[in-house]
């Protein structure tokens, strides 16, 4: 078997496939159908200082080649996560990243403080890009100054590796990535969902209870790939790329664009066996073509100019 391990900043993953936040619960949702240690890393659901009930239903809407969600970051709060979920995650043969959410900078700092030193937590992902909450989320992630300040405040209270999850709903994602780097980020993850909506023409009303939600799935893959490319050009931070990944060739494309590891999310809903298939196909690619060089497409472009 070819070694498919990869280094994502200070994290070493046994393979480059990552279960992205919001699609895999706290590692227990799929049971034996999709064991968490299938992945090189698992990013668990967004975790807040206190329990969040999320948005009113309907929360999910299927779209062509994707879906809209307006879950609203429903979660049980950090204390329950530490007491009930992390002991189980600690036993897994995979890297565990906890996604951190908040309405204020102080919320992010509090969660980071509580998770630092807790067994089973290998890194934190600061979610500054969720498009379907009223406060926090994307409100932080669209301002370089706010991004730099938030990351710096969290950096002061934890020595855990910090991933910062970026939004595509900005004019210049490279500028946001540089702000995260200045604040002390170790890794950037991108992209979060695109802001979208759907209308029921029979009722003449928005389908989602929150009116708008986050678009994910294969429809957003070209946007995600473009964002990874631009961030690779703008910063030297390691990248966890994601957005519409459905096959091994998608994983390879993200790596060539600059991602050291690649996340899967929405497609797991439609086919929980898909990650296993992707890893088998990726193994065959490594055996046949060799390990893809991260960011190699940039070098090819430079040579052709």
C-alpha cells in the first residue's frame, strides 16, 4: 500500500481526506456505515459556549447539483461536547478538529480556552464564515481587520493548531487569508458555503425558514477550486480545501491548486460509502501516477508563461 499520509501545517494526517464540519456530527452519526477513522481527520460540528437551538424549519432544500442548508449551527454547547463526545473521539485513529463558533470574539475565546488541554482535541477550526446565523459567523469573516483581531485573541489563549475557515462571499479571499495569517493562524480551510436561497412558487414564499442558507455540493466546486488557487497565490499558509468534492479526481485537482488536504461533506449525505470509494481510487492514482505535488498547477502555469 502506498503511503498517503500528508502534512497539514503542524498536523500529520494518515490520508488527505477530511470529513468537514457540519456534515459528520461528532463522529457518531453514521455508525459502522462510515467509521470516523476512515478519514485522515474529522472536523466535528460547530461548538459554542452555550447550547444553540439553530434556525426554524425548514432547514434544508435540495438544489440542482447541491443543497441549501440553514441549520444555524445547532449544537449542545462546549461543556456537553467535552463531557459526552470528546471521550469517544479520543479513542479514534484519526485527527480530531473541533469547529468553534460564536456571536462575539469573547465566545470564540471562551470555547478555545475550555478545549485547550482536553484529550481528543488535536486542533481548532474557527468558523468565521457561516452565512446563515444572524450574529458572528460571516460577520467576522468578511472584514480583514476583524479576522486578524479575532484570530489574534484566540491565539493568545491556546497553543492548539488553529485553522481559520474562510468564506467565498467576499471580494478578495486572498486578503482575508493574509489577515488570518497575521493573526496567528496555522492553517486556512476553504471554502464555507455560498449564500443562496430558493422560493416555492406555489406558496410564493422562501423555502427555508431562515429565508437564506448556505449552498454546498458539486455546484460550488469550481468556485471552491478558484478560491484555493487564489489563497495559494496570496499566502504560504497550508490549506484544507473543500467544496463539492465527489471523486478522487476532485481531490487531486484541489491538491494541484494548493490544498494539502481535502474535505468532503455534502456528498456523504447522498452516499455514505463514497469516502471509501474515493480513498480506494486515490490509492490507485498514487500507485499509478505518483503522489501529487501540492500546488503543482501554479508551477506549471509559471513555466508556461
